[in-house]
C-alpha cells in the first residue's frame, strides 16, 4: 500500500532499505543539493501576499533600451497598458529614460525601496541583483529569468544554489526562477494571463506560466474571475505549499486550482492540503504522469515528478480533487465556484431527444449518478403535457417544447425542484440547425436565465450545449451560448460527459465534507 509518507522531501518515491527504513533512491542528482542547502522557514504571511499581488511600487531589473524584447521591456509595457497604478522603476545602467519613465542604473540608486522586484537579467547576473535586494531591504522578488537547474547543467544548478543561499542570508521571498510570477486583475498586475482579466474568487498555483496563461483566459471567457494566480517555476525558495497555505486563509479565494510537476516538501503539502480542504475545494492537475511527461517536467522546471500511485494516495487522504486536462480543470472550477452542494446523486435529465436521452442516462450512470423515476405528481403533469408519440414522458424527459418555450421549461424545472428524489437538474440546450424542423421563434434563453436566477439556489442546475465535433458554426454559437449562461452563474458544458465528470467531482467533495472529522 502506498502512503504519502513514502514521499521524500522532494516529492519522490523513497526506496526500501534492507534495515526496514526508507531512504531516497541512490544517485539522484538532487540529493547533494538537498544536503548542502538549508532553507530557512520561508512561510508567507498576509503582508507578503499583499506585496506580491498588490505592490505599491515595482522595480523591473533588466529593461532593454532598444527594440521590443520579451522580458523587462515586455513586462513594463504590459503593466503600463494594463493600468497598474503604482510606481514603476525601470533598471538599466546604460539608459536614462524608457517609455517616459526615469531609468535607474541599479537598485541601490532608487529613491525608495519598492514592494516588488521583477528580475529579467541573464542568469549569471541574478545573484548580484539579489545581493542588492538584500542590502536595501527589498524582500519580495520575482525572477523571470531561466537558465538554472532546469537546464540540467552544472552551472545552472550552481546558480540556483546561490539564489537559495542569498535568500537565506537576507530572508528574501523569491518566486521562481524560470516563471511568470504573480497575476492579480484587481490590482492590474496583468503583465501576462488574461488581459485585462476578470477579478473573482479563484486562486491558481502553478509551475507553468503557459498553462496558467491559458487557464486564466479560458475562465475569463466564461465569466469566471481569478483573484490571484502565481506561476512559480523552479520553486527555489517559495514552493506550492507556501502559496497554498496563504490562499487557504484568503477569504476572497473560494476555489484553489493547482498545476504541479513536483513538490519540495510532500509532507508539508499533505498537512496544508488536509487543513485547507476542510475550508474550500482544491483542484490538482498533476503534470508528469507518463514516463515522457515526467522527463519533460524535469527539463521544464528541474523537478522530479514522483510516483503516480503516491499522488493518488495524496488525493484520497486530503480530499483534493484530481483532474487530468485543461478542460476538466475549467469544468471543475466552474462547478465548485457556481453550484451549491447537492443533497444527493439523483439527476433529472431534460431535453435531448430519444437517442440523447439514452446516451445521457448511460453517461451519468457511469459517473455514479442515479436517474430516478419522478414523483407521481410530476409524472401526472408530464402525461398531460407530453405527446405520447415521438416523446418520452419521464426521466430522462424527451420533449421538444423545452427548447423553444421558456414558460414550459420553467414548469418542468419546478417539477425537479419539488421532487425529493432529484438533487441535480441537467438541461440539454440544443442549438437550432437548418435540419431541425422547429418554427422560427425568438431565442428563449434570456427568459430561461431570468427564471433560473430567481430559483438558482433551489437545487444545482447545469446546461449542456452540444457544440463539439468540429463544426465551426456550431462551435462558435455554442461558445457564445455557454458564456451567456456562465456569466450569470449558471454552469454550461459542451457535452454531457464533461458535465457529468465535473458534477461527480462536486458531489465527492461535498460528501467528504459531511464525514465527521
């Protein structure tokens, strides 16, 4: 049996020793690094969080004076364009003015100590920049620069060890290296991610800047806001556990999503996740599952991904919800952030058509849901209003009128609200096509939304809007319709399978919350 205690402090599987103890596998290159570095307690607090995500001043070290380049120049431009209201201090020893801002030759020359420094110089210069930070008391640093242990080269590992040593000397709080850093729409820290972004209740902790970028854009397109996100790369100093601990205490964050490739202190992650999971849902997308993925993770952020059985055990012990793709991550965030706790697993399936009704039933059954018979009073209403031929009166309900008549759909929803066997309602919203023999009527979506908003908390309601399959027009219309529902807090999924999986995650989380601690 695998236990999370079988992880060493880098998140790797420990090998059995003939004496019955556990020890790290031999010849791991990081073992020497672990023996030589003694990281001080770098736990974050609310003040640290404030300075990373709501800084009053930012120094950008390494802003080029010439043509546009990714790095200091691009971050400066994006912060200016994004409306960052604080002070920006470009650092470049060879320039006097860049983008109408006075340029300073070094950090020592600044008129004040900034809340945050973004370091964008070549890797070999980073240690000297950190020394300057320490001398002036600048404690909060984001190192964008790559070229450290993720390269697998001795020079890169040595430079990362220097970062750790300097941070210990001066008690520096460092995000990175090799990362995009903090993201916070409410303070216009939006040099990356969805721009201008949408502020909300989701917190994101990720080792990948690219995936976090896409995740924030995806959520924003559906009207789901992000409160804070952090891309922390190699995690030389601050790791996922540090950010998880503070986000768990952040009252403005209701759902936490993590993308991890490795973790430095697995036991601490276990402890924090167990405690945090009692307050709010935590979603984990664990990169490096396959042999190829694990090898890529090593070259991406320099970490070891760990045995997958142990991560499964971690999720079981902590109640963390594990997902395996961008779509599943977004779908699950949507369910957690927009739906109340279901009372049970009885699902009322509305709409669809004959074949879809069968397929939907199978899909939800596979995810552990029941499709129960409706109450006698509900069935009596359906027998009176649903034609005998060409429709199905029951659960699932196959009735074309639900697609075009908002008042009738409202009556059907009330049946679900009042039926004690029903805990979740799923409405299939077909997109009109040329092949459909429907009358040319106005879109009932606004009236449907108005009704649901008044009764939204009676029971969880989600829509499925079939827009997958490669048809460009269908995809465009489906995306627009999904956003129309999601932006008012009604989850809408592009398929029954994705809806069922997200709802199963929601049910498992809330069922666990009911278990006596």
